[in-house]
C-alpha cells in the first residue's frame, strides 16, 4: 500500500495540471467540441487518482485520513472537485471548469506538503463524532469556496456588461442568471452543512465531556451569520445579482480571516 500511495502522490498534481490545461483550452479556444471530451477525460482521471489516494492513505494508516492538516486539505480538495462535477451537471456547461477546478488543484498540491503519519490531536478528539464534524465543516468550506468563485465570475461578467466589454470572457461565461443561481445554491448548501457541523460539534462536546469552544474560537459563527444573511436577504428582500454576490464574497473573506486568525476550533 505504501508503494501505491507513493505513486499517486506525484501523480495527483500532474493530473490536475493536465486537467486545468484542457479546461483552459476549452475556455479560450473556438473549437469547444474537441476540447470538451479531453476535459472530461482528464477530470475523471484526476478525480480517480484523488479518490484512490484518499483510500490508499486510509488503508496505510488504518484510520480515516482526516486527522492531520494535510489530510484535511486533501479531503477539502476532493470536495471541491466533487462540487465542481455537480456544478457542471447542474449548469450543463464545461466553461466554468477553468475557474472551478483551480481551487481543488491548489488545495490538493498544498496538501501533499503536509501529509504525514504524525497526529497532533489528543485522544479525546479521535472519535466518530469528530470525523462527522470535520466532514460537515470541510464540505461547508468547499461549498462556500465555490459559491465565492461563482460570485466573483458574476461580478466580472456584470462589470463587462455594464461597460459593454464584449470580449472572450464575456462570450464564454454562462449567463448572469445562471451564475447567480449556482452561487446562491452552493452558499445555502454550505450554510446548511455548517449548521449540521455545529450541531454535531455540540453533541460531541456534551457526549465526550469536553469543555467546548472558548470565546476566542466562535468566529466561525460570524461566517455563518453572513451566509445566512445572504440567503435570508435573497428570499425576503429579493437581494439577487450584484448585491447577493457581494454578500457571498464578504462571507468568504470572513471565512478566510477567521481560519487564519485561529478563531475556529474546540479545546478540552
């Protein structure tokens, strides 16, 4: 199994780079039909390598590969790739791949630098409750990330339309309405997943007798508040389009700052 993992580690970034290359050719080339097939094939190969690496690590370490920083990043990258596949199916277009596969590729390549056997978590945290808590959190992060990418694309397309800049990017990106709906969908799903993660975390703390979150670690609720406000304002006040995209990007910036500042986590 170690040999299998050793082969897949260098193969993963190469597979994603090839995938990005084909998606770039698809987006910037006039001959979409020819490049679409290669984009699909390269994505399927990269996703298969990524999935194989996760299973390989699980078999090699005899545990769920989620308990180190590198493993969490690797799973986050897998979720980003999976959500990208769902977005392509939902939007019925391959033109977003150059932008939405990029975050998955970056996370996957960054994860390889941190992979290792050493566990930094206390025994108190190594339970099935912790696994489900982290799974829901990382899935929420992936949904928020893709929503932010789509919101940024919406604002880009909106600006080009306003200034009547009908260039290649304007012609290739999906319509504003489709970008708006996709961004809202992933933002709302991310909020539901983060709520699920929160409830799982609360149950885990009470079950295991942990002290829970300190006042310094509740910054993640600021992220949840922004995204839930975006969903609420969209449905109640009708804030769609540009306003909604700005809400989404604000929530993503808060998410990044909260994690960089270490304002999210449990202690015991």
